[in-house]
């Protein structure tokens, strides 16, 4: 059932009317729902945007002050979504989670959401009351959008993305995939043969890709439609105005995320333990997960309980506070699609240390972070230790990286900055005779390249998407 409130088509001079499809958009949740909400709200400050989301988000959006029927419309697809969500929650509660299976279930629910969204807005789209339709969430590229073809048939541009996912399990860590029951990743490519996959890409006016992996999965015939835009961001007011972290001795490092094997927290503990025993480093581990007991036992065996502490789960509203106290964020995840915490850390002037795999190394530049080569387990531990030691010993470099993190976050990763780029893209789509927007991949900066320690691999330069 569709919301009984009628959505008013927003109007405004010289501003495109954009129907924003974000099935997941919730100001009180994290991960994908927060991406959907944040980008939709930033777009509303740049264009005449109207949010179309799932009914489960209604109460949170109303609490945020939006008016239903004017600012947003809810689509009630619960008859399909509710039972599938229950199955997904049951799977997520198992000892070995399987997020690929959960995504597959969400795909079925999303088709019903989009079917009902077209039923509600199809006539308005046909009448030309919307200039652009943009599907922001889901972020997963396995979920097709039948509305892409429907919009194309009536001459309304359809934009999809940012899409991200498909990061392969690195060689040597296949056991983690089995532990997380990620058996569907072996047959993930089947999604390319599902109904709607080809037409979504063929009929889309633009495809936003959130990573080089996502870009590589787009067939060459559609690459010309691709624009690079990592999905994660921060609010402009969340970016610190200056770095004020006090003395860098001992070096204060932080991990923030789920305590599960693929996040590599055990690698961080083993890398930091010798430095911690020498009084050179302190580590705060923020998060919860099924691996916590194992990690706590590892800390006890290493005899570093006083230097490596567990903060438990922290509400997202207080994440910036924890990050602001640290000198470095360590994210040794061996399989990370986006890495939103990397952006949040840069917004606090906290230098990210990440592995050279997946999304995180694409978010930092050589002038703002440290990328550790993804080798064997022992090589990763040695690389992390070397990176931490380099920041401990070179406080001048630490301060320089920290200051540049703030500038990078402010320039490239605020939601307003992303919305400004999208507004430019919409304008070009609607009047393509102008200069095509260029969104470089990876995002560079005009800062001088910082020197690297042996633990760091230089960033691989790739041509920008054009």
C-alpha cells in the first residue's frame, strides 16, 4: 500500500526536478540507510528533490522534521519485505553470517518496492513532471532497476548509483569467506544474467560507480556512462575546523567497526602489542561482534590489557568524539567495500592506515594516509607495525598528514560536495551539449605527496573516468 499522502511535485526556478529513489534512507541508522538519507537531503539543498523511500523509514524521517507528501513519499512494500527481512535477520544472527545471502533476499524485496514506486509516480514521470529519476539505494550492483527502461521509454533520464560491491576475497584469506558462509560470492556473477541487469545499464543515462572494482564490473559497452563517486560522506559541520590532539607520545590508535574476522582486528593487536609494551602506542577498539571474546583473550596473552582497551558498541552520534582523540585510525579489513569510517576519521584529522584492497585505499591519498601492502598474514602485521612506528617517530609528518586529512574531507567528502557534483551531472544530462563532467578516479588532491615508510605502497595511478 502506498502512503495516503499525495506527494507535491517540488518546483523552483532553474533547478531540475529530481525524484530520488532511496529504498533505504534513515537518519537514525548507519551504513546504507544513512548514505541514502544523507545524500537525499544534500540533493534537496541543490535541486528540487523529492525522496521516495520504504515505509519502515517513515517515523525516523518525520522525527527529522520532513513533511510527508511534500518532502518525501513512503512506499509500503512490507507484504514482501517483512518476511524476507525476518529471514535475513535470522541469518545475520547465526554464528557465521552470510551477507551475500542477505543481499540476495533484499533483491527480491527491492523489485516490489520499485514496482509500487512506479505505480505511484509513473503517470507523473510520463507527463514530464520529473526531469531526472535517480536511484541512490540499494548500493548493490546486483539489484536491477526496471524503472530505468520505463523512464527511458518516456524520455526521462535515469541515474543509478553509487554502486559498490563485488570486492573479491584476497588470496590466502579464503577461510574467512567460509567462516562467514559467503558461499554465494562464488556464483555472484550470475546476477549479470538476471532479468533487468542488462536493461538497467543500457537504459541508464549515467552510472555512478563507488570503486574501481565496481567500475571493472561494468561492461565496456556502458563504460562511457560511468562517473566515479564513492558512496560515503560526512556532513560539512562534522568536519573539524582544526587539529588539536595533544602530544603524539604515546601514539593513540583506534579501530572502529564490527569485531568479526574479516575486519582484521587480531592483525592490529599483534602488530601493536610490541609497541604497546614499550609504551609507544595505545589502542582503543570500538565496536562489538562475535569475535570480541577471542580478541580479548589475545590481548591478555600479549599482556597489553592496560594499553589496548575495548570500548564496546558506541552510538554513531558519538563516533566523531572517539575519532577526534586518536592520532591514527587502523582499518586492517581484508575485504571492505566502502570504508565510511575512513572518511569519518579524516574529518577529525585522524590519519587512516588501511590495507591495499577494496574501497579504503581509494579514499585516502598519499598525502593523507598510509596504505599497507596486502601480503601474507605476517607481512600485513609487519606492515601495520611499521606504519604505526613511522607515525610515532615522525610527529611532524603526523601533524602534516592530519591537517591534510581535514582539507581532503572538507573538499571531497562532505555530502554537500557530492550533491554539487551530482547537480552538475544532472545539468549535463539535461543539456549534454556542454562540457562533460570529469570525476577523477581515484580522487586526487593538490597536496604534495607525503613520504612513505617501507610499509606503504604508492597509490596506483589510473586514468580518470571520462
